[in-house]
């Protein structure tokens, strides 16, 4: 049933009662100095003023009216939005522990059940995050071993691009498949062919859920979970989750059959060994159980695919939009690397290319609203009192486009990361991976992938728009989803040699 169809009056009455009861929370009882914000309406809160397809745009406008810390209400859910580099840094970095939780979001809770690393809290989150970080490093994250894997995958991707012989093609599935093979190598110790139907299906499940996660149906469900039975998008997300979990379940059963403590080859192997250790010790507070395994693997697979592949697609699109920048990158690659394979060691000798990669991440604004946080305790920020358990949105879009931090925040301008001598400079307001306790745990892997895939492709190809489309016609409006990907488009990869 579509959300626009009439909902029975009795059901609306029940929701109204639910909303009124929610007003009796600690937030409303508090006499402290609470963040300001627009006046909410009964039942719907501030829903009527929100751009539900791109809520970060409304939040940016509201910040100009109410300041860098303000509140909005989505149905009965009171939310505090943090905007601008200084405010977001103060919360996520300087007061990291106080802003380290995830809120209980009905759809995320339904999907993860409090397990895994992305949507869990407390000791489960600490144990799973610590294990995930150390194990990914053990299997090469940030090291030469995974760099070699990425270089091998670059060669396969280049051959795939060459197969189109300069004709237009769409890159979404190909780029997802190439990037996903890196995290798959760490998780499963295997590689999938780009045309493998199982692989394509898994990527489709992840992409569809990311797209549906910010649909109005899911927004409505998160505000009023009792409406879930009416909303098709919620059912689709759960079905996709179940199908992904079934694959993970079948995979780790295979690993369990062949498990050798002295020959661990993948993340799943290491998890299963830990699971056996817990069983031997008969721990009552065990964390290495199958539900956590499925959730952690799903978290790493989803996070390890979507953001990096989307950033690379933005990169190629921007090179077509700004061919003069593409030429400068290619000239630097030719000067530093020549015809040999780009490696991470080349990055420090390629300041312009490094600046372009960073600017792609800043400009693309992949996760504009960030994933939500929650306060672990009562806290004061910028003079405002924020109660324990408050839903927090640290608006990354406002950091990456902060007018006090960037010379040309709304332009694609690689010089943001270059000094007057043309040397690369780090910028504190560069936060595409978030910051603090909940910063992306795959940041080092993503940075390596972005540099190697981008330079390898620019070394071999010049990217042009299909015939009949000009730079002026090229639309940089992002698509709608939990991450902001480019609109579907085709490109031509013309071999350079």
C-alpha cells in the first residue's frame, strides 16, 4: 500500500495519542536551555517543512535561522542537528564519548537487532569494532598485501573498460563489482567475476537497501513503527536483508567445515576461531555468535562497496565535466609514474592528483547527513543542554561546504588542498569519513582504493561524454539515497596508448 493512500481515522487517532505521550519525555520536562528550532505541529512535528528527498538541504537552511545547534521534530522524534566544522568537531572529537552512541532507529533496529558494528551500542559495539579493526589489519588493510590485491583488480577493471572500445557504457555495476572484490578478499578470501549472477544479486541487494533507506515509507516507519505493515519499502528492505544473511550464513558454514586454526585465511575464519574459543571457555557474555557474524560481515560488505565505488563514479563524472583538470592529472601521472603501475608510494610525489581525489570526496558529499548519533549522557554543547539519549545528526554536508573553512565551498576546486607552492596540504574540515568514536573503520582501505583505482584509470583512459552531450548539459545533481550517488549516466573510456 502506498503511503499516499488514506489511513483509517482510528489509526490516526492512535498515532495522535502516541505522539502526545511522547511529549512527556525528559526532553520536554527539562527546564534547561534547550536548542532552538521551528515550532512542531501535532503528530507530524516539522515534517511539513522538510525536503524529505534531501533533508540536509532543509537542515542547512534552518541552521542559518537558528544557528549551528538546533532542534527539529520528525513525528514524535526530537532531533538535534549539528552544523559547521567547529560545532561538529566539538561534539564528535572534543566530546567524543558523550556523542558516541547510535539512537534506536526502528528500521535499523529491525535489520540489525543491535548486533554488528554500525548500529550496535555498548560492549557489543566496542568488542565488534575492536575485533573488526584488528582483524582487517591482520589481513592487510593499509598494508602492501591489500595494495597488491587492489592493483590486480585495477588490471581486471581496465580490461573491462577496454572491452567497450570507446563506446558509451554505464559504470555502476562494474565499479561496484571491482571495489567489492577488495572487501570480499578480506572477508571471504575469494574473488568474484563481474558477471557472476550471485555477485550481481548481492550488490543489487545492498544498493537497493541504501536507496530505500531514505524513502518516505521508511521515514514514516521510523516515526511510527506501527505503520510498518502498510509500507512496501520496509518489507523489501527486510527481504533483502534476509537474502544477504542467507548468503553469509551459507558462506560461514562452508568456512566452518574447512576451518584450520593454524591456517586462517579470512575475516570469517578469524571470527569462527574466536567463536570456538568462547565456547571452550563457556563464556556467559559471549559476543562471537552467528548473529554478530552475519551483522558484522553485512556491515563491512555494505560499507566497503557503496561509498568508495560511488566516489569513484563521481570522480570520472567530474573529469568529464572538467577536462582541463583531467589533463593535469594525466600529465602528473605521466611525469611521476610513466607507464608503470601506480602504487601508494607515488602519492606523496603527486600532490595535484592527491588534491583532486580529496576534492572529489569533499565535493561529492557522499553522506550528507552522516549516520545518526545519540548522546550517552546529559551534555552541554555551545551553551545548550542536550539530554541523554537525544537523536543527533552531525551534518557532514555543512562541514564539507563550510564557508568559513573552504575558499570555494560549492565549486569543484582541487586547489583547496594545495598551497601556493603546489604542495598538498591537509585540511581539518575534510571529514568525509566522519570523526570521533564512530568514524569509518575502513578509512585507510578506502583512501588506498580511491587513489589506486582513480590513478590507474586516468593513466589508461581519457574519459569523455557520449556524443551529443556537452559539459554544459552534464547534470551534477545527486540521486536520492542514504548515500548521494551520481544520476545514472554513460561515459566513453578512450584508450590513451
